[in-house]
C-alpha cells in the first residue's frame, strides 16, 4: 500500500510546524526539478515520521533528523514524489520530476471539491496543458480535444479561420436541445454560442429547404486562449455531471487556468510561425473538346480551344483556395509570488490568415490570475481574462442565390475569365450570378469580439481540528462579451448590381451583448475517524443569470460606398433577447473507507425561468461507488499490480427546452408598408419539461509495472427521457412543427484507454497511448409520427427519427424502400473512433504525434452534385460509381437524382495525423554560459496539425457541417470552406 | 485578524442574495404571443392581424408559381443551387415529385398558415365581446374578408394536389377534418366564399382596417364582394358549372374593359417585406439563375402578339441540365412588381369559356377583346366547341402567362399530354402528392 500520507503532506506547507526537536543531525540542501530550476515550497518529510518542513522561495531547506541514515521524501504539486537516502550531513541536492500523472492525481468533479483520480468512480478525462499545447499550438481550444480521450466526437463545421466546432460527448444527447457541453472556466459559466451574422438575406440559404442556420458562424469557446490552460476535465455524462444539474446533460468541461507558483519570477516567451494550406483540393475536370461539346455546347468549345491554346485555362479552385495563410502566435507569460500571494499573467497574440484571400483570424488575450492567502484560514483567488478577436470568415456554404464563393465555383469553367481588368473592374460571371473572385475580394464577413471573463473564489476555513474541518467557499463569475458581426456586400458585386436584379449593396450589422454571471456558496465539512474512514459532506447554493440581446440591422440599397446602415434605401432591424435565471442547491455526502471503498450520494435541485413553471424544483440525484481492490492488501508491496479499481456511477441531468419553445407566437412583417403579424410556424408548449438524462456507467481502472501500463475501460448506458422534439405537425393546422416531450433516446457505449511506457531509460523514453470509443444510439420511444429532419429532403438524403432506429440514421428515396417509404442509406454515428498518441524522447529531442481514426459514420454530401449539374466535377468523367460501368460519375450522380439518394450519402471515415511535434530542448546546463545563466530552457521545434489525412470521401474533408454545431444532424456538406493543415515553427524560452 | 473577519463578513450579504432563490418568469421576449389577443382585441390589433393575412398569403408564393409554371412547361427554373427544379418538377428520367421536399411542402404550409391566421382572428372575434371596439357591421365585414381569403388559399392548395384532395375543415388544430375529394373540396371552397359573400353583403361601407395597394378599388366590403364573386367564378369553372360562372361573373368586377382591373399581391424591398419572387433581372440571367421560357412559347406565338413582351430575348442560349432556351421570363419587371390574385383578363376568358357550348358567338367576341388587346386581329377560325376550346386555351396561355394557370388549364381540359417534353424521359405531372407530414 502506498503511503497516502504523502499526498496530504502539502498541507504542511500551510501549517508551519515549529521544529522543536532536540538537535541531533541538521541536514540542508536544495530541491531542483528536471529542468534545473529550483522548486520552492516543496515538502520535505523524514520518512516514517511526522517530521517535515518545506523548501523556501529559492528551493533551499533545512531539516533536523533524529539519526542517520535517514530517508527523506520530497513532494510538491505537479511533481512525482521522490525519496533520497541520506547517510551523511553533506548538503543534499534533491530532484523532483514534473509529472503528468502527478497532475492527473486530482480530478475536479464537483462544484466545490475535487477527488483523487484513484478514488473517482467516473471515467473523467483530464487533459493537461502539455497535451493541449505541448505538441502543437491548436487553432482553438476545442480544436485541441481531438483524439485525446475516448468518449467525444469533435468535429469542425468548416475550415474557416476562427473556429466553429462541435464537441459531442457520448453520442446523441438531444435532438433539438443543446448538444454541446457546458464550459466552466475557473468557476465561471462560459458562453459557447454561435451567433449568426445574418448572411441569409444574401445567400437565401434558408429559402429552398431547411430554415436552420447556414451562416457558418464561429462558436465562442474559440475565444479562450489554449495557452492559458493548466488542465481540462471532461465530465462526459450525467453520472459524472449530475451535480451540475439542469444544464449538464451534454456533459461539462471544466477548465482550470494556470496559477502562479511561488518563488523566483518565471518568464516564458514563445513564438510560433508558419502557414496553413488546404489539405485537399479536388482539381479540375479533365476537359477535352468532345467533353466540352457534350456538356456545354459549341460556343463553349471555341472558348475552350482559344483559352487552352493561349494557356489561359485557370484552375479557379486553386486560385480561390490555394493560398498559404501566414500564421503567427506569440505568447508571453510570467508567474511568481511568495507564500502569501501568487500570480500568473499571460498575453497572447494570434494572427492567422486563411487559405482564401481576405479570410483570417486575429486574437489578443490577456490574463491575470492572482491567488492570495490573507490569513491562514482565508484565501482568495481571482482569475481575469480579456479577449479581443476578429475573424474574417468569407462567404461560403449553401445558398439559393448562386452567390457564395463555393456555389459560384461549381459553375465556373477553366476558360471563363473572371479576373478584373486593368481598371479593377470584375467581369460578370458568364454562367453564374456571382463572380467568385469578385466576391472573395469585395465581400466582408467579419466577427469581432470584446470579451471579459472574470471569476473569483474565496475559501474560508470556519473550523479546523485534528479530525474535522468546515470550509466555506464563495464563488462568483462573470462572462461578458460584445460581439459585432459585419457583413458588407458592396453594390459593385455582380449579384448586387441593380441591372442584374440585385439589391444595390447590402450591409448587415449585428451587435450582441451577452452577460452571464453566476454566484455560488458551498459548505464543505470533512470528518475523519481514527480508523481512516473519512466523511465529506457538502451543501451549496447556486444562482446563474444569462442575458443576451442581439440586434441585427440589415440595410440594402446602399448609398455610394457607405456601409453605415442608415445610408441605405431599406433598413430592417431584428432584435432577439434571451434571458434566463436558474437557481439551485445541492447536497452531497462522500464516504471514503481507507481509500478502499469510496461511496458518494448527492442530489441537485434546480429551477429555471426556462421551464414551463419557473419555480418548480427539478431534482437530479447521483450515486457512485469506487472499490480499490489494490488497497485491500491482496497484493504485496512488490506486486506488478499498482491499481485495480472497480467503479460504478449513476446520475441524472437535465437539458432545457430550446429557447422560445414554450411559446406560440406571431412574428412581425410588412406588406407594402402595412405592418402585419403572422404565426411563427412552430407551435410552442407552455408545459414543456426539461429533458432528463439518466446515465449509468461502470468500469475498471488497472495499472501495472509501476504505472507503466494502465488500462481503463468504461461501459455506459444513458437514456434521455422526455425527449423534446420539434415534431412535424400536419401542416394544415397552420403550423409546420410543434415542440413536445415525446420520446426516449438511448445511448450505449464503450470507452477504453490504454497508456503504456514500453521503453524508459535515462536517454530514451517511449510513451504510447491508445483510446477507443464506440457509441450506438436508438430511439426507444417515440410518441409522435416518425419524421424526417435535417439536410435537404429525402431526394438528397435526410435524417429520420423513428422508433427502434438509430437517432442519426440517414434515409432517402431508393429502389427498395422499407415500409415507411424510405431506404436507409447510412448513419452519421461512427462505427468507432480511436486515438493513438505516441511520444518519443531521446535525450533532449522529443517527437510526438497524435493520430485519430474515425471508422464509419456517413455524411450527406451535396457538393459533388452541384458541380455535376454544372458539368464541372473533378471526377465527372471517371467511371467508378455506375454499377453498369456506363456513365461517368457526374452523369451517374445526376441520373440518380430523384430516384435514389444512395450516391449522396457517403462514408465519412478518416484517419488523420491530428498533431505532430518535433522539439529540441536546451536545458539550463547547456545554456549555462549564455546571459549569465539566466535562461532556464529553450525549446525549438517544428509542429503541424492535420498533416496527413487519409479518407475516401469525395470532397475537401469528411469533417464538415453546413448547419453549424448544434443538433445531431451535422454531417451535411454544401460547398464548405475547405479545411486546412497547419505547419508551425516554434520557439520557446523560459527565463 | 478581526478586521479581516469583519471584511469577510461584509461579503456574505452579497451571497445571501443567492438564498432568495425565486426565479423570474419570462414571457416571450421577442414576439407577440397568440394568447395576447384572446382578450381585449382592439382596432390596432385587428389591423396587425389582417396585415398578417396580407403577409402570409404571399409567403412561398414564388414556389407555387414556379411549380405551376415549370410543370405547365411555361418556363424552366434554372438555379445552380437546387437541381430539383429541373429534375423532379420536370420528371427527369426516374425523378418523381417528393412528398417532403420544399416544392411540395412549403407553399402548402404557407397557404394553411394564412388559413390559420384567419381562423385565429375569426376565433378572437367569436369569443369575446367586442361591442365596445367594433360595430357588428365591421365584424361581419372582417369575417367576410377572412372567409374569402380562406377560400382562395384553399383553392391554391387544391390546385397542387388536385385529385389527392385537401382538408377543408382545419379550424380546430387539434381535431382536423379529413382530406376530401376534389369536387368536395371545390364545393367546400365555394361554401367559404358564399358565407364570406353574405358577411360582406352585411358588412357596411368600411372595413375596420386598411389594405395594401393591391386592393385599391376593392377595399370596402361592397367592392371586395365583387372579388369574392370573381374567385367563385373561377372555382365554378373548375367544377364545370358554367351557369354558376356566369352568375358569379355578373356579381363580380367583370367587364369587357380594363384587363388589368383586379386584386394584386404587392411586394416591396422593405426588410420585413417580401420582394417579387418571380422577378430576376433579365440582364443578370445566367445558367445559374434564370427562369428560361420554354421555347415553344415564342415559337407557337403570332409574331405580332404584344404578349411576347412577357419574355425577354437574351440573344444567347442558356443551358442547364439538358435544357436550353434564349428567352427568359419578363412578366414581372421589378422586385416590387405586383402579382395578380385575380384580374379582369381572366374573368373575360372565364366568360368566353362559360359560353362556348351555349353562345359561341359571345365566346368569340369575348376572345376578340383579348386578341385586340394583344394586338391581334379577330378570331377567324371555326366556332365549333373543340376549336373554340383550342383558341380559349391558346389565349389563356398567352394572357395568363406565368400567373399560375397553364398547368391547371391543360389539366382540367384533359390535355396534359399536349404539353411539350423537352428531354427523353421527362414527365408531366398531374398533381402533387399530399405532404408527408399530413400523415395520409
């Protein structure tokens, strides 16, 4: 049995034991880490006794021991413990190794408390700073989650710079409600909305099919600077997240930012510079005179021949998507402090250009975290973050007006001349309503964010004795941002010209103010029995406020080159307010019997203005048990078994009705100047209940050979009851849809994680990790008629909610329809997903790579069809789809239109090298002579994101979503912004 | 030390706010709820609600007209963004009309939404004492206006589903009436129009609301009654009841004068309004975005026919998906051009039609009014019923071009097989399926 006392010895740091021991042997020394830095405030204990001290600011310590030889143990947060046998009184140099495992030792799972990982009854994934930014600087925080732990499907909606990702934990958690996890940063509930910029007025994307958002906005978690993060815990489902109650059904991601370490002030400067480029361009159709004649007619052949003979055939795909976007990420941080006050401050500036001219992302983030111990019984910590970001996202995705760049490219032939003349005048596109080069160069679509996130926590030890203590924790947090969206379509654009039926210029300005704040108070009582049994009782109150106001002004008929919305012929305003207040309490009791059995029960009660009855309390219970068999003494000290834990956890969590689902309302319009109100086509329900997720998970954690091999396996089953559906209503009612609680959904899944260190020596170490995740969903109950949803109708492949079927099945018309009239063509759910992480260190050289394999899961891919209809598909003449081997792929796909959706539903499997990094570290020993030895370490290297991508999917990237992040029906593609890979050269210095 | 304790205590009241954990209850912060009108409906509210009828009757109207125009082979809808206009609607190869795709569902939903908007207002009028706000005549006039609209909107949906029928009784959203056959539906529509007519007749001299410009000349209960009869004349023609056609025409605004007199849908560029959905600037036409006129329209026309001004010669061909043409639709000439709901030219043609078997001479003279207006000489062909029917359909084709009639006319005369097929394997559909979500 390991000496668990060590774990608690850091308490000694706070409690100064006067060493009134009769002078026998005085030992002194200093404690260094593996980077050659001193470690302040580390604990030094004479093994087997309660005699201990801590190192000072400079890592120096003195300790008196009763006799020699003596064994000293050294420990500090973030380091592996070490021991040293001392046989004489010479000064000692002890070394501590920074350890990822050590960081993982504690997982934050509760609102107020954390638990040792070895005692946790849930499979909580923890991701360290090293994993987030160590291999390569990720484009956004959520972009750093790919493949690093089992249980998540992370997916980018497009390749546009500035983010736009969805993170889904353990399968489909809701059909119409929120499916994105709750993000909590240092106790602050952080908004992760995607707010549309109102491009629909130009794209008319919602006119032909779905009314869902196709504006491709970024999601706001992209604002968070990955470099600031110390650790990130992922509570994947209700069993772990029940204590977060009615917002937790889609999981909770708890982010802890970096804190200062006491001691010498440390500085870090890092610079990453590189570029981004498209991972996969499709290329141009292999045109011949005959093919041009067949597809486009005689006139086109002449154009083709003359362009070909004079070398004027242009690869417009490359022209638009072929840019190398420059990337620069600069980060500066410093941290330090003394035993009373510690601080961390960081500043980051990102400047990234996209693969399309005029697109890019710029972000500045400033952070100051301060921890202050006012007295030995009261401490406060404050974390504050200011972010400015600006994303130019271009004009992509679906439209019904031929105006987005992607749609325009589908109609573009290599012999078309789209370049501006010497006066800068762009020709009108001969085959399309917009000229993509003109659109690219003249259209602005910008999102700007000014955001302030601040959180504060106060801890007050009300009472403390040997075997019990009572702590009060007060916490408040504020997340405030202003988001400006600016879309400008100047009047000289082909599709804005009055002579072409345009609106003579459109400016769309959106302004959103979002303010969330949350307050909470917790009491935590610990009580230990002499036998080693510990009881921890907690109770708390929470209160959350959400307030958002979006004003979207759309102006058309712009005056001259003005972009102000009042300088226009027609101006329209749309205001959307969202307000919500939640209030809740929780109580939880945790019993720890000698670390052998750890049992927890708790309940959360929540009410919310978002429920039909705002002041009705909804209760979310939880219970869990962890059994540490290795603590029972079955194995002796030298056994290969380090850990053998069995665990089971049950919990419930809620998911609010979508905003506005409670109401049946009119919207206001006008008819030739006469105001009118017409029904919104969705019928609300005042009595709608929150969805309730019930999750049971069980699993085991095993580790062997001094933790060099560890295995974790989890099985979960979660059901979602009172599923909120926007079910189709007979349209002759006057409504298209209604919100109802009308079904249940079940997800079952397996998560397996294996981590091993096959080789380990002083000079060479190889760490290898693999994780596996499989989820299957089923609609177990449906009290409304089965209905199709998402995408663009059964002709082109659509999703269908049907009892007994997967929640994400894709159906369509076809030759052998089932009794419901549709043929099942696929399922968006992957068969499984795996991540492979390799880290190889040879002396100062480190190589890491992360691979991700998604097997199965289908998309509805309509990009190819749109190019086929214009005769421009890259594979138009390839013959590998038609079973009879007659038709080229382009003609074949078009021939299937209206008779079968099969060809539009494509396997979206992929295997990617998500991250790769190669670094060389110069440590302080090597840098001793430079600048008087003030440099602690320099790290240089090369890294990349998505450098290798293997997939058999007929477009830029199987990871795509025309309809943004929310909902489960995301894998629909209509001419997206192509995704990109990143190459970065990194330099980092610690001093 | 004590000071610190006191300071800490100062913080506590801040958190005591937590304990008073009543949560505020919000109503719909962004929109007017339906329940807001269930009591104390005032004149301003009624104006807004009627304005909603004017609005929703135009929602997705463009899809309806494109459905009729494309299947009726008046024009093709070229768009690079949606292949289904040139595949499903034209019955390309194996394509069929889908019962859950926008061309079927969206106009259908929008028409029933207008019906619902109207039924809700009728409910507000029935279920509260409004004597302080409105006179009985005003309430009658409002009912008559709404019932006329309900009848008209139902007719447009029946035009789509034809023999598949429609629901007539949809006043109670929780207890919808059944789908009824075409004839039952037409008679049901006539019943709405009849009650509307009698309410309008006892509706006094003024509506308690104003209407858009498209109703100018017909914006009082008395004059709107003529519109009601004009619609009833069309419905009667669809039923083949020509004596009813003539009697309704008699009570309508029918004259052998101004062909364009009638009621119109208005459009504008106001941000909360709708622009004319059938307008695409001819100069901006491309294969990616155009309404290309079916070539026979020009080929079959008399070269002097002034109605050829409804199409625009691009000079060059546009080609998409195996379809080619060099004329584009020019029937509507701006984003705020109005679209007729019903106008006198149609009434004259209904008059001609109703007289074919009984008074061929009247038919010829009515047709000659149409021909003269189009710059053509008098009709000189044979005056047997079959020939007159040919001529009638020909005049309807050019007079009512792109107003949603060609397909319906050819269908009710059993002549869909005469419509041109432009590609091998194309089909002319008789009717749309009932939308999937009607659960039929």
